[in-house]
């Protein structure tokens, strides 16, 4: 592989890391509250509101049911409105974040539902309000599962960021399409796949170690 291609590979790798990190952070900040809302407003929850729960669940399911490649195209007007362009690394962060947020919300919901209901009732009996229960019981008890779910979300985003290269989003996917596929440069395609595998393994390893540490403390 030529020095120019190596430079492109390094730059594309950093673009993929940027897209994954930024959209992952947004999905965490937006998805966790959505997961908490789904659990809290469900039947028997600390803020039971079945109508709100069903509507929110339907909206989340609606976004999750749309294939990512279609979502990329459908969100082009919104992407232009937010970042001023529909191509490039920053433009890809918009659809990636919107796709990952409901995905992580459902993962967070599953982890939060696994918290022992007796702990919630005990906190209620001691006079804890909703925010206290969320802050002191639900999130701390579900933390290993939340971190594991976030790790899965980041791994999914790595693959989605590569798919975003189909519309010129930059990153490793764009490099693979422009050089590995369109110009039939097999070594570029192999290098991209190898880097993606390494990224996924590193994310999974870091996530597993953090979950193990949290479980040990618990």
C-alpha cells in the first residue's frame, strides 16, 4: 500500500472514531433518559402514565424499524439544516445519533427493568422521591447492564458509520467504497476490514473490562 493510501487510511480511521464517539455520546445522553422514562411510566412504575408510555414506545419503535441506509437519505434535509451540509463526517453524526438513540433507549430499558423491584419499594418506603429513586437506586443498580448496552451500541455505530460512507460521509466506509470497491484495490478493502475489526475488538474489550470492574464493586 502506498504512503498516500496509508495516510488516507489513518485519516479515515480518525473520522470513523470521531463519528462513533460523537454519536455514541449523544445516544447516551438522549437514550438513557428515554429508557428511564419508559420504565418509570410503565404499569407499576414510579411515575405511571400508560398513555405517555405507549406513545413514547411507539415513537421509539418507529425509528428503530427504519433501516439505517433509508434513514440516512430521509434525514438529509434535517442534516443540512443542522450542520449546513449533507456530506462529510459531521453530517453523518446527525443520522447516526438519531438511529442510535432509540436503540440504546431500549437496551437501557431492559437493564433498568432488571433492577430488583424490592429495592425501589424500599426507597419509596423511606420517603425517597422519583429523582432520588432514579439517582440512588435505578441507575446505580443497573450500571453494569447500562455500560454493557452502551458498548454494544458503540460497536453497532462502528458498522453504521462504515455504511454511512455510501453517501459520502467520510471515514473507513467511504474509503472502502471509493478505493476498495470502485477502483478494485483489494488491499485497501482488506486494510479497512482489518481496522474495523480492531476498533470493534478494542471497544468490546474496554467495555467488558469496565463491566467486570463495576460488577466486582457491586
